[in-house]
C-alpha cells in the first residue's frame, strides 16, 4: 500500500508528531547504549502501586533491540500519520499519552495477579491501539476481510489474529500488553465521543497552540504541524483504503472509499 497517498488534506509531507516521535525513539535507543535510560522507564507490574509516573507514561519510549524499534516504527508511523492529520497534532499527542497511561494501569492490575515480576517497554501498545481503532472503524464500512476467494474473516478481528500470531512467533513479546492496547483501540473507535471527557476542549488546545506559535514556527518544513483549527475528527469516518488496495468485502456496500482518513 502507498501510505503516502493516504495522508489527508492533499499533503505530501508527514505529520510533525509522527515523524518526530520515530526519530526520538531512535535517538533514545542509541543513547541507551551509553546511558541506562531504559532502566528508569521500563514498566514493571509494581509501577502502579509505587505510583511511578515516569514508568507509567514513558515505557513506550523504551526499546530492547533494533528489531523491536524498527518493527514498531514501521507499524506506528503510517497509522499515526493518518490519525494525526485528521485529529490534529496536539490532540494526537494527548491521545498517545492517555493510551500509554491506561494501558499501563490495566497491565499492572493484571500483572499483580498473574505475572508480578515482569517488565515491558516499547511502542507496540500504541501500534495495536491504532490498528484496533482503524479496524473497528473500517468494519463499519466493510465488515469482512477477504482472505481467499472462498474465505473471509471479520475485519474487526484481523488485528486480534495478528496479536496471536505475534505471540506464537515471538513468545517473549508482551501478549497482554498488546491485547490491552488493542482493546483500548477498539473502545476508542466505538466510543470516540467519550474522549471529549478526558481531553482538553478544542478551544483550549487552540489557545495553547496560539501560545506556542513561536515554537511551532521552528518545526522543519519537511513535516506538517496539523493545527486544531484544521482538525476534522468530528466528521464521519471515511475509509482510508481504496477498493483496489485491500481485499475487503461487504455484501451491502457498493461505493468506493475516499483516501482521506477517518
């Protein structure tokens, strides 16, 4: 799939947050070779009980191997670019922080009962949250994913199958962290209006961006900062796929998806 063609608003440049986050994750991974950064931000099951806010919110920045980092960046960047373009850069940053915190809380609660000595890190929770979000949204338009000419699976279950396959291929991966992230993505898609109760109102974000104008203007021109005033998250979801890009199937839907985002 040509992810560049999916960026809304006719922009050929990626989002500032999406690009900056992947660059930052890479720099942190390199710095961790010299300074033990991961030791202070990896999430442990005791982090909630000890109220270690640094671990509860920063663990997605820690990556344990180059393959771990590359896989997460490749998975996160295209999804986050589309989400950022539709929802706005500042709002997207808030959502990522919320997802990290809620995933950590549920992971710690489960961990206290079933895996009390584990530690996890990495942005894969974000990846599965966004994958769950878009799978749930896409399933409203195209309920089935056509695997073969005679076999199809529910679109909404596709990321769940990926979680199971990943846990089988990489047993050391955090199955429960991925599941929790995925479930939060589903919830965010199905109950997206609920986000207004845990995120700042649009006018407040606009005010903050006005205060930050001097710093926003310093963002390099090869990326785009999506301002709150240009966000279109209150519009209805439109498919991010064209009909010739993905073997999706719907008995009732006969139209073509527009390449603009949710």
